[in-house]
């Protein structure tokens, strides 16, 4: 399936040649759980100079000699645990498509809504080209990363720039800024977490807000990601009226032996259980849609870590996904960024 075919019905309305378009962008996903497809995805992702800042010759040797021969098989097994077999795709792709479809209906007659992945398919370049061919010469790019990092939002801007280099007739581009502290985002996170707490038959002793990690060196060089994560947690705690030490900010998905920003999620889960915490709830405010990192690493792996260390009850809160609170937030931000164009 090519880029055009995979998104041709993303909002149920064709291009008019006048309306602006809005392109939702998430991280990406393998095309299947086969080792070959996972290897291709990891190769593209880990070859990004913003994702791994290491001298290229050295990193080429590590990537091709150490990581790609072995990690894809392990990652493929992890994807298999959470794969949407009915749709034949990852949950991230299913959810991102649903977000685009629902937002498209909400913005009917206002903007053409489409979606893309930074790595894998449908590609940013392919969707930008298709939107231009439909006549949409004004495009708002909406990176679905609440907190800014050069490794996420920054790479989306890079990919858009690379696509524009190949276009003689370029569209006018706007980028949605990070929305980590946007009131609608905080309210949506609070709504989802509050509903999850009310549905549990037990009361959490602590709540962990787990964010994707970054090497500490990236923060030392000026990446604002950690500061923005901490602000999201602070605002979320305030919105729910939680005691200051009740919601704990941690970081997950560490890769390699270098120091990453702390505290680490897995270690914190284990420590809390050993300290007597019996009931733990985890939310993941850096992820706009449930994916491998939330469904496998946290919901499955996190539960195993917590229970093995003596914890009793473990639960996770869903990401905003295409929930009503999540869609309300996306619509509010989208309409703000489209202002002046509609």
C-alpha cells in the first residue's frame, strides 16, 4: 500500500484547492512484526543524526554490527504482544488514523486533515506531496509530541525541510508548537487519569507519570524536554489536586550504557514496591497515542517489575488517543493554529 492509498479517506472530503490542510505526525511503526520489517524501521529511526549523536563511522559500526543483527528479533516479539492483528498494523497507526478521521469530521469545511509518520509509512514527504497535488498550498504540520525535543519535534521539522527541498512549488508551512502546558492538554490528561482512578477497585498509593527518556547529554546541550515534562506533571498534579509527592515524574525506554535523565521508570517502580507501596497507577503524558512503549514496556513489563518486587495492584491510564477529551484538545489547538487561514 502506498502513501496515497493508505490515507486517501483520512477525513472523508477531497481537496478543494482553497482550504488549508493539517498534517498530524507521530513517530512511526514497522509495517509488520516480521524481523525484516522491524529491522528496516529501526535502521531508519536509529540512523537519524538527531536521535543518536555519535560520530557517524563509529555509530555505523555499532548499528550494523551490534544492534541491527540482534535487537530486531527482540523488538519484533514485543510488537507481537500488542499488535492489532485484525487491522494488520500497530496500535499507533490505528490510533493516529482514527485521530485524523475524527479531527477531519470536526474540521469539515475548515481544513483537510491527513496524517503521517516520521519514520516508516505513510511518510511526511509523501503526504506533503499528495496534499499539494490536491491543491492545498497552506499546510499546518502538527507533531503529536506535547513536549519538545530535538529528537522528536526537531526531526519532524527536518523531514518537512527535506521534503520541501525536492519541491519546485512549495506549500506555505506552519508548525504547531509544543503543547505540554496548554490548558486543553492538561485538562484532557486530568480527565483521562481521573476517570481511570475512579474506575479502579483500589486507590493508588502513588501515581507515576512516565515520559520517554533522553540521554542526559542532550539536556546538558540545551534540549528543553525534561523541563517541559516536569511542567506537564506539575500542572497535571495541580489539576487533580494531588499532594506534591503523590505524582512522581520518571523516564523510560533507556537505550545503551550512557546516563539518561533520571529517575528511571523501571527502577522507581521496583523501589516503590520494596518500600511498601502496594497499589501503583502509571500514566504516560509524553505519548499522544498508545504504542509499544506504553502497551508493552509499561503495561506488561512495568507490571512484571512491580509485582516481582512485592507490589500488589498495578494499572495504567490510557493515552489520550482518539478519546473525546483528546479530540477536544486536538481540535482546540488545530483551530488556533489555523486561525487567519480560514
